[in-house]
C-alpha cells in the first residue's frame, strides 16, 4: 500500500501498539487514531481497515446494523511490532 494508505496503516498500528485494548468504528478511528483526517476519506478508510482485517492485523465485529468495530488481533502483536520496526 504505497503513499497515504501506508501512512494510515502505520498510524493505526502505532495507535494499537500504544493502546492494545482500543476498539472503535471507522469513523472513530478516522477522528481519533489518525493524525490528519484528510489523509483518507471514509470509504477509503473502510477499504484499508478491511484489508488490515484480511491481513490478520485487525479483527472486526458487527456493531449494530451498519457499523463495525475494529481492534488489534492480539495474536499478531509481535508481527505488528516487527512491521513497525520495534525490537521484538
């Protein structure tokens, strides 16, 4: 994911390493976890989050009829830390 999507992924993962219990909707993630909301529009963020779920970094669950909650897949935390360049 080159460019802005890669930066968004990195910011989301950084947030989750610092706050591993964090769970939020795409809207909340865009507002609170990403430094600059202009990096991505809501539809693009949904695609990024779903790709991160497919990759196994995030888990999601349905929250009501139209929202999903996203959080870290704790079993992949070591891989995430390695991706971010942390000493694992």
